[in-house]
C-alpha cells in the first residue's frame, strides 16, 4: 500500500489515503485528534512506515506553544494511534513556529530509535 496525506476540503480535515498497486483507493484513515478542543491541529507533515507500522508526524498548537508530534498506528484495522513523541518547535528548530512543507520537509522517521530526518529550507 502507498499512503499519503489528502485534505478533505468540505470537512476541513486531513486524511491518510491508502492506495493499492493498481492505483485504487482502498481506504481513508483519520489523522489522530485529541478529545480536547483546546488544540488546533495542523495537517500531518509526514506519513511513512517504520518496522511495518504507519507513522505520522505533524504539528499542534496550544495557545502560543507549537509542537511537533509523532504518532504510530498500532492497529491498522481499528485505527488506534499511539503518540510516541512530542517536542516544541522552539526546542527543535530554535524558533516558535514553522510551517511544515514550507519551512521544512520530513525525509524519514524511526520513532522507536528517536530519529527524524528533516530538510530545513532556511
């Protein structure tokens, strides 16, 4: 399966599309969301696989604090996401806010080894 991020414009929601080798969409997977409405969630910046599991990296904002969060899809059929890591943008990049896809791109991720490869455009 090939997984990539799509934006459902009508619902203003980021989804992960799973496409088979024939190019047919097999399913859509919801990006993890917290139960609290305090957070404003950004679109995932990266979707990939590590050790046979789907991994996602994206950002969230609470007040003036922006963070990068890494999730792993532990149960593909039930869409059970587990948060593996969270780090503030200021700790990671030295400034408070960056825009994924504009200021940086994620190249690869290995959540169990605490590795994220990022290309910074500045």
